[in-house]
C-alpha cells in the first residue's frame, strides 16, 4: 500500500498567502460575524487562523449557507456536477454583495 505524502495544506504556499500590506492582526468583527441561512458567501482563507479551514480546491468558490454546526457554517458548493457540503469558520467567509 502506498502512503500518502503531505497533508491538507500541501502546495498552498501562494494560494493561502496574504498580500504584504494586509498582514497583521485580524479584525475581531470578522471572526465573530453572523451570517444568515441562504446567504451567498465567498470562500477566502484567512491564513492567520487555521481552525475551520476548507480544502484548497474550494478556495475562491461561492456557496450557499445551509446551517450552522458549532461555530462553523455548513456551506453548499458546486464541485463539478456534484453538490458538496463544507464546514467553514466564519473568518474564512465573505458575504457576497458587500
């Protein structure tokens, strides 16, 4: 049996990196933002926080909020022809239309 090399954040050096001007403390209002069901959100990773981070394939995708599980939100994303549900912390979400 071949063993898998690397983890979830493998090959994400540039994908999950912040621009130099945006580095520093994150805003606490983003960390505790409240979103409603059926809101459209954009998945944009906050590299300073690793909890509730999605898989790199979903970076930059938009989805629909379907509920909450603990601190995180359940988000429906279309991946190819399939609907997938991803658990994401609110710090990694941007509300569409803002």
